[in-house]
């Protein structure tokens, strides 16, 4: 047993999503959204959730907070630091979001009330946990310093519109981590930022996460980014997980045809200039996907057997993959 | 070849908005069939430069020559002349399509405007040819813009821009909002269009990998100025300006060194 395994044997995972199936409506008008999604984030671990638009990344991340589309039915299990999210009532969910799980989004401006001062934004989470106001203010100041805001004292009194996108995202990160959550759900947190700002915000996120031992689910459409910063990566397609692999293995040994196709579709910035290969068709949501393997209308390896049923997940190399012939997916 | 006139020649371009200098002495040349990348951080003046090229903004000073001739003024004649030679494509072309027109009607619009003598049948044939060239089905051509996906809309925007056979296409973050698999489709489409038609590109993007793929030369902008220029490949392999180094090291790769990004930032801050 590694140290990490030993610890996780004693303390529950930061996040465990197990066979989550989600749908809205019923009967003929039923729309499936997620199918059997299983995602685990250990304590202090960085886990990527990658896929193109509509694949269900945000739905999965929000499920960890017990946030589901109106009228949705969820089956399976979602636990955050041992708390059963699907069974939790309103008060328990409020408590969960206040203390155990935080979320940051692509647009920091949507996360902060524009008419309130940054100081109030940062202290409210702490105050809600019963931290006295003087102490909360001191913590807020310390947090702003940690996330690299110049003149943190002045920043406490400023409004969101006085910050650039990158600086405001730092403020949101400070707020999300102020409550020392077990898990941080980061949904495309750097997608709207400059590449250089993205790198700086990522460095900050990783550092904050490392010192606090927070587990992080990092949602992104950027495979390179996920592979560069994540211990493990899940690849999603049409409402299902199609591959789980170590961050480093994704590039050297993609096990699912979709993962490989994504890699071949993105031009490299270093090394040889290689041809890019476009993937025919367009990404699909679960509701529009073909039966059996959802990728089969775009997959170069598809055969009749791919239509029979949704491929079971199985081990291949260091990956877990939902495909009937991963051995043909050499890079 | 060297005696050929640049299809686009920009010199000493300056644009001020009040006391903000958005573009500050930008100049470059684009030969027929060439592809030039403009990269740089947010707010560095890329879009402002692109808009001036397309005649959507007037420069405070400086000149833009298209096929060797100055393009100035906002008269109808001047605008038509410019549009005939240069077309622009934006990140999300949704706003530039009339929601009440079908895609085919929108694609026909510039042809109607610039080639009024073309018969209706010839125009329809040209539109069909264009839609086919960018890989849009007849059905997509008959749809209103809202029924198209982002990638299909971008194809439609390219078809519309190509209709009057311009010599330059200015693309501002034209593939930034697209999914990777769709982005690859548009990039390969742009590759083959340039090969087949000899059109030239000015390609504005924050994505250096994409810029490497689609351009031969590039300029790096910062605070309205060009801080580095050259062959795209050379810039990426051997960046000279501290900002270019920061930009390159900021790209996530296996074994990404985030401390190096921090060092680059300090070097950049110290350099000015
Ligand atoms: N119409 C305008 N009025 C006032 N300022 C403007 C206007 N348009 C641009 N600016 C300013 O000019 C500068 C350059 O803006 P520009 O949009 O060209 O940047 P960019 O390089 O395209 O950035 P991005 O990567 O974010 O698209 C910025 O400081 C911007 O705020
Ligand atoms: N509130 C909702 N009601 C109905 N369908 C939804 C809702 N939210 C998301 N969906 C659908 O679920 C699918 C996955 O969405 P999402 O998780 O947002 O994808 P991603 O974040 O991977 O782009 C999409 O087809 C989307 O249209
Ligand atoms: S199961 Fe078949 S269609 Fe699906 S990814 Fe594997 S080979 Fe392709
Ligand atoms: Mg999303
Ligand atoms: Mg711009």
C-alpha cells in the first residue's frame, strides 16, 4: 500500500461519484444527460475531467454540490468527504457548500455580486461559519496576499469591476479556498484568461491546493492543460466517461479512439510540425448520440460490434477504457 | 517572386481611443498567398489592428496599402473597393448573419453587392459551389443561422467572405470558440483554401500551436507595439523578447515548469 492508499483507507475520498445517471423528463419526452459516470478525487489529488462541449463535464462537477437541472432525476451515488449528497436535505447541502466543497467557474464576474466590495465577498463565507468579523477580515487580507493581489488592503474596499479578469479570478480562488474545503470543483477556471495569466492562475491554484491538501476536480476542454497539471484524467464523451488514465499516459498511450483523435486534431506547439487530422462530424450530447458506443459515428475503428451495446469499461495498459478494441489504438 | 507587390502593406499604424494608445506604430507586409500571425496578450491591440485593416475603424495615423494602393476614407466607393480585396472573420460570426435570412441568402449577399451584373442563376451556382467548398450541405444552406452549430456558422462565414474572391482574409480568433475536433476541420479547410486559391491570411490568435500550424511568419504584440517578428517557426524555437519567452513557457506541456513562468514574468517586469 502506498502512503496515499493507506490514508484513503482511513479517510474517505474528497469526492466520489459512482455510476451517476442523470436525466430530465419521463416517458417519451425523457432526455438522458449522464450515463453511469464514475469519478473519484482523492485527498490532495488533482483530477482532470476533459471533453468537448456538451459532453457533460459541468453537469458532473455540479452534481458534486448537489446542483442538478430542474426536474432532473439522479441515480447512483455522490459523496463528498463521506457526506451522501443525493440523500442530503437543503440544510445539509448548504452546509456542504459552505464547508466541504467549493466551486469556481469560467467567468469570475458571474461569481461575485458586482455591487459588493471584494472584502465582503471574502468574509461572508467565513462569517457564515461563525468566524468573528475581525478575524474574518484578517483572514481575507491574508488570502488576498497569498493569491498575489497588489495592495491587498486597498483591494478589500474595491468593487469587482475594478479588477481585470485574471485578478478577479484570483479573488474568487481566494474565496473558494477560504473555507478550507475538502474538494474544489474548478469548471474551466482559466478558459477566459490569457495564456500567460492562465499559467499564473494555475500555479496559484496548485500551490494553494498543495498546502491545504484540497482535492481538485479540474474541468477543461483542453487536453494539454489537463495532462500537464493532473495526476489522473477522465475523458468524457456524450455523457459518459470513455477513458481514465494517468495525466502523463494520455499523451504517450491514449487507449480510447476518441482520446487519440483529440490528440491528433490539435496541432503541436513544440517538436515536429505534424499534420493535424480532423475528426469527422461533431461532438454529441448523450441525447443525440447513437446507441451502443456513442462515438461510433465518428470513430475510424468502428465496426458492427460497436453498435451492440455500450462498451464496458476495462483495463488496458495503465488506462481504464470503454472501447471494444483498445489494443488497436496505438499512437 | 521578390519583385511582387505585397497584397497588404501596413506602416506606422497608430490608433488612440482618448488617452489609450491601442495600436502604437504597427507595420508589416503580407505577400500574396502568405499567412501572417498576430499574437499577444489580451488588450495588446490585435483586434484594433484587424479592425483597421478591414476598414471598421479609422487609424489615428499610418497607412494601409492593399495591392499597392492606399485605402482611405469611408465613402461607399472606398469601402466597396476595400471589401473586394479584404474580408474579415470574427470569433463568433453569429452576430454578422441576418437571423431572418437563410445561410445561402447571406452567402449570396456580398456577391449581389459586388458583382451586380451576375445573373441570378450564376449567383446561385456560385453560392452552391461556395457552400460545397466549405463543406456545408444544401440543407445547412437552407437553414437560418440559429439552427447551425458554431463550426457550421464559421464555415458559412468563410463561404460568405470567399464569395467575391478577396485576396486577403483577416481572421480574428476565428477558431478560438470551437471544439478541438471542429477547430481541426476549420484549420484544414483554411489550409486547402490557401493552397487552392492563393488567398493570404492575417491570423489573429492567442493560441501559439494554432498560429504555428496556419502561418509562415508572425508578429508578437504587447501594449500596442510589435515586440518581435519573424518566421513563426524561428520565433517559437528561439524567442528573443522576454514577453515571447513568457508566452511560450505559459503553454501547458508534459512536465510543465510553472516556476519558469514566474521567472519569465520577473524578467519581463525587470526589462522595462
Ligand atoms: N472602441 C474602443 N474604445 C476605447 N478603447 C478601446 C476600444 N477598442 C479597444 N480599446 C482598447 O484598446 C486596447 C487594445 O484592444 P484590442 O481589442 O485591440 O486588444 P486585443 O489584443 O484584441 O485583445 P484580446 O486578446 O482580449 O482580444 C485595449 O486597451 C482596449 O481596452
Ligand atoms: N439544466 C439543463 N437542462 C437540460 N439539459 C441540460 C442542462 N444542463 C446541461 N444540459 C445538457 O446536458 C449536456 C451536457 O451539458 P454540460 O454538462 O453543460 O456539458 P459541458 O460542460 O461538458 O460542455 C448538454 O447536452 C446540455 O445541453
Ligand atoms: S467501441 Fe467501437 S466505435 Fe466505440 S470507440 Fe471503440 S472501436 Fe470506436
Ligand atoms: Mg461546461
Ligand atoms: Mg481581440
